[in-house]
C-alpha cells in the first residue's frame, strides 16, 4: 500500500510571497559555484546566523531578542514554521498573536537580519510531534515521514554532484549547547569549544548557523520527546545553554562569539542591551481548590465517550493534556493485585485512583504496575497525561492514552468512559470556584488544584517560579499555561516567568497549580531572580527503574532537528 501523503499549508506560503515580491526586482541571492560562495545582490556574501524560534518566545519579546542577535554580529536568523502551531484543526488556521509569522518577519527586517526560513512540514526542533499536527493520527494506519522506497540518498547526492561539483561551504546547525530531558543532567557546551569551532569554520570561508542562539521555552504542552530505549520527554525550558539565555540575557558565550565574529565581519557599534530586571517574591502559600475529580462536570461539559475498549487521545480528538479513563470493578479484589497495561500500551503517564483515592503512578517504559484492592462496583479512574509526542525518528506515530485495555490481575478491564479534559478552560474562566466542604480531600494527594493570588507593589521584572517539595504537574500564571514542572525528577527546578505575564501596580496576580501526585507539607512556592536548571535530585533515576522494565534500553543516540 502506498504511504498516505501529508497535506501542506498553501496558505502559509502566500503571505510570504506577498511579503517578498515587492523586493524581488531589486534583490538577488544566488550560488556562485565557480568560486564556492554566495552572492547577495551581486556581491560575495557569507552568512553568520543564529536560530531563534518565534513560537518559543512571547511576541512582545521578539524585538528584544532579535536586536540582541543583530548586536552580537549576526547578519541572519534561521527558524522553523511548525505546522501544528498554525493549523490546530484540519482547515482551521491561526496566524494571530504569537503565531503572527508575518509580524515576526517584519521584526527581523527592522533588526536588519536576513531570514533562513525552514517551513517544514516536519521540523523536529524538540517540538510536539516534530511540528506535524496530532490530528493526522486520527487515521490510525497513517504512515508518517515516509517516502518512495526507490529513493536512495547515495544516488541522490551522486546525482547532485553531477550538476553541482562545487559550492559554498555551509553548516546549517552548529550546536552551541544541547537539549535537556527530564531525569538527566542539564546539558552544557563550553565556551572555548563553541568559539574554537566557529572560528575554524569562518577561517574556511564557510557560512554558519548556530543552533540555538536563543532557545526560549516550551510553554504549555508543546515540548517534544525522544525514544532511546526509554521514552524521554523534553523539559519545559529550552535554554539550550545558548548564547542568549532562556530569559533573553547575554551570556559569556555570547560575548566570546561576538569577539570571534568581529574578526571576520563588521559587528554593529554600541553595547548590547543589558540583562532584564529580575524579581524575587515570596514564599507564598497556596490554598487547596479541590481535587480534579470534583471539577469533572466543568472539565468535560459534554460528558464522557463510552466504549467497550479504551480509546486513544486521537480517537476522542484530544490533542494535548489529559484524558480521564473510568470503569468499575466487576468483582471484589480482596488483596493487593497488579494493575498493568500490556505491550507498553500506556502513553505516557497515568495517575490511578480507586473511589477517588490516589493509588500510584504508571509510566511508559518504566513503571509497569500499581497494586490495587477494591470492592465490587468500586470506581477505577486512570488520569492519563500526554507528556509530548515523539519529535524525532521515522514513522513516529506516537498515539497517546491507553493503547491497550488495562489488566487487573488476570481480568481484562472493559466498558470504559473517556473524559477529554479542558483544563486550560477551567483555569482561565472558572476559577475560583467554591466547592462544598465535603468535596475537599482530607489528605491531598493525586491530581489536585491549588492556587493563590498576590500583588506586585514595585516594578515588575522577569522571574523564575520555584516549587520546592512539589512533585509533578502543570502551572498557570494569570491563565497562561507556563508548562510542566517535575521538581522530583529534575533537572529543571524553576519555570521562567516573562515579565509581560505579570500585573503591576498592586493588581492581583493568580497562580494555579495542578499537582498530579503529592503536595508538600507546606504548600508554598517562591519567585527567584535566577533559574535553577541543573538540579537532578536523582541523577540515576531513569536507570534505577530499569529493573521494572520489560526490555533492555538501547544505547543513547543523538536527537536531530
């Protein structure tokens, strides 16, 4: 059977052409193969570029980041266009706000930066599903990232060299750092290593793009994941140890690179903009709003979807976040009995409750069993979290949810209700709600909402949310989804809070947490003036759980972009 072809975004290209056509008669960019170089407007040209992803930076901060890149000596930027960011539903396009691609291109032009545009449809970028929209998986037998089997890259490159034996030297992805996975150490690359490599390439006359020059943040649910023997979701921070930090500050690596670049081409005069003002606040005590199950009618106003067997996120049209799976025990379980999902059929992490009482966690590739007891008719709830779809690899059809029916002891569990949860809507529009006193859990554990409000009496600055003692969950500031925290696993301990998200002049700010496992004895949070990105509390945590896995992990391999 021939692979199904993926649709593309013709509407994406039209505004780009509209932007570029007025200059087409006066500008030119060509390859001069006889002299192994590029020509820009007829003049020999080499680019020194850096990667920046507009979709990882709030729109109001685009100009600041682009200016700092230009002042660093860059003459170009390189970025992707994620298909899933602009077509969230089939035929429904979004180019507004932080998705306004044309506005970003205009900002780049104002900063006097040329653009190397990589529109996809697949981008990797450690982004959710590599930029492909998850609604493609509503076709269960779809084959992603496939091509004509007759294609042979050796033959293709040989054919290319028949027509182009020479050309300019280019490194499109020269890594300034590296990405982070939950449960592993924060990745860094030394300043001498980065500057030495850049200088050597520039001496050869090469054009270079540095990936990343500014990493940014995987806000909300947008992080991707890798599969390397184990399922490895990417952290919320995409700092990347880049020359410009996650908070937009120049680093020593930036100044060292600027010095190297100045040896080969003109660098704009004047100092770089300084680091942004940082703010400390707290500690603040959060208050219990109630457990997640108490809000089920609001989280899923249309009610559940019934099925004999559990359905995937894609089948119930839930792209991100969480789905609650519910069934009832058909017999009394008198002694602790294992609940498990065969064939590694849980994607990705499940929080198990019996009659509303938290029992434990199941996790893809790692935690395979939770032991349960319960009476006939007891309610079994399994809250499944999508931790981010695979962003690298061929045919990465990373379906989410319960891909197989769970088994309790020897009994296959059937007759499921699926509740696709709209948690962001609850946080943005419904909180605060007053629950009846009887609905308040006595010993908070399992998926539970906490929140508080706080004023900022002085001037507002960038800050970093620190959640000491909390386990794992999602956090919102003034209704904006900052992303995932996983304090217990690390390495990331703080979440970047850009100053435009905060209210000043004494207005009340609202912070909401969905803690998925266990709340600290003192439910407090703090805002720090420095990030903590490398504090893995259990440096061998991933490997300590391997005894509970069904297979031996493969050797670690590099991701791709």
